[in-house]
């Protein structure tokens, strides 16, 4: 370039910075057209294979602009403001513009080069350029006139401009779904202690799972007072996702990329029963998907009323063992309730047969919570209250409080229990003594 300037006697000041930018762009543009004017206008060229489609301007009108003169003054005002591309090309021809090859000093060659969808500093995208040679006493230089499109680039429906602003790409329209079962048993004591889920990302443009990997994000919440734990608080443990055994907050717990449009993971339940909510989102998705999971022991029912045992204190409506922290504490399986009823009836009849005019009713303390799981007597999500998880264990009063089994009848009561294949485990101190009845003769 310096040699060319010296040859033609042109100083640096004569060359506009825009011309240097134009020269630089012509070496690198993937889209480059030449329009040759010869009694008409024809277009030849190639389009880069990387394009999806090309954005268009809303009209075919252009604004004619020259950096030095601001407008193409040789055109009429109406043409200057809203000239068509053909009017701009005709104006370029009528002004006897030559070039842009600097070696072409004479002739009437008209070249209209387009730099579609490329940003030229201080000019803009989609600008057509017309080169005019200007002669001076000691040389000549090229002046550039631009046809600037009026309006903003627009893309066809379901496409958007890519980040470079050069091409229209298919607009992502992703949604996510979440599928899996809605119930699982508490982790302790269950043979099935995980629950599989599938998060699927659908491309709404095709109605099919996306083929490209998409990041999926999973979070987990727990209802603090669900499952019979009326004392729920922010310290309540929640389950886990995949290899994360315990999610520590409501924020994202786990993430992974889709394979063939899907992510598979397990929900890991807690020892405490209750409702967990799994939320799935993905990069580019327009929605979130949620699924509720009830961690519970299925098939637990309130112990039915009977004339052979008591669920409330004598002369009161207060439920034995019920607290504001665990209001519902008398839940058993149907099989366990039947064993309890049979044992209570046998003990009642035993007393009648031995001359007791007012037989004692078995006073029932804690069974299981309504959904089973850990019975945290001290409201600390731990188990000083052993077992009582699966609706097959009940505590029966055997101390000095009203309604307790008399010490003199302990042996007889144990014998009756064993005949029914009930394990009459005896535990507690002098004030809290009770029979810890394993009604189905097994721990739980």
C-alpha cells in the first residue's frame, strides 16, 4: 500500500480510513458479490455453507451516504432519502465512476461491491459501496459512497439473528418434561430406596427430543410439615438426586447434559416421610417441569376404635401420645391392627375370667406416623423412638399411670402375646415402662 501511494504521489491524509477497512474486509468475507453494470444489473456469487438463511431488510429502499458530503448530493432529495438499489447503481453509472481497481485509470467500468451482513465501522451492515476516483494536482484517490438499507434486519419466522448478526439461525424452542413414579418408601427399612426419573428436552420445532446436548438442572424441595411431622422446620433433611445423597438447599442440586434428548437420574428418599418436589429446568427451555414424590409407607390406617383398648386418656378426649409436633401417632397396617385387637380382647377376657369386675383396657401410646418413616420423638429428625416406622409396632402402657397393665399380669400378658406370634418386648424406666409390641413378630 505504501509503494502504491508513493507511485501515485498520494499522501496518507488523502486515504480515508474506511477504504482501509474495505480492503481488509474483502480478504476475509465469506459472502462477497460483484454487480457488474452493463445495460442492466446481474448478480453472481456464492453463499457460505455455514448459513442457515440470510436476514432481510423490510424494504428495498436505501439511504445514499458519503462520509465527506453526508448525502449523495447529485441525487434528488427523494432519491437521497429513499433511493432504490437500482437508482443508486444508475447514479453510480451516470457519475462515470471508475474502479475500484486503482490500475484502471480510464474507462467506464462500473463496479458495485456488496458486503452483506458484515459490520463496517461507522457505516453499518448491508451497505453497498460505489467507488469514485477523485483527481488532484499531484495524484488521485478513491471516495466511497454507500447505499445504506433503511430499517432493521429481520429473519423468517422461527429463526433469529445469530450473535454475530450475520445470519438467521433456527430459533430454539425447547421444553422439558419430567416423568417418574410419585411414591417411594423411606430409605431405612425399604427394599426399594431409589426412584428413577427421566427428564426429556423436546424441540418444539420438530416435536422430537433434541439431538444436541442440553444442560439440565435439577433442584429439590421438601414440604417441612408433611408426612406427619407437624414440627417441620428449615433443618428438615431432604432427599438427594443421582449421586448426591442429600440436597442441602432449594437451589440446584445436580445437573447433567442430555444424551438423545434425555437425562436419567434417581431420587434418593429420606428416613423421614413427607412430600418432596423435584424441579427440572434446562438451558434454553421456556418452561420448568415439576414432580411431587411422596415418601411414605403405603397402607397405614388409623387404629379403629374398640372396647378392648383405649386411644385416649380416661375421661378425656386427649389422644394418648399425641403432641403438637406429631398430632397423628396411631397408624398401623391392617394386619397389625387385627393382631392388636385380638391381643387386647384376649387380655380383657383374661381379666374377666380372673374376677376383675372392671377390666383394664390396653392404653395405646405411639404406633407410627400417618406415612410411617422415622418417628423423631425429640423433633430432631433422629430416632430415640426406635422402630415405629412401618405400622407394625405399638407401645402399650405398663407403668404406674392409669390404664397401665398391672405388674402382676406381665407374665400372663407376655404369654398371650406369644401365642398370637406377637413379640412383647418390654422397655423403659419406672415411669415410662411399656410393652413395645412387634405385632407381626418382626422389627419395624
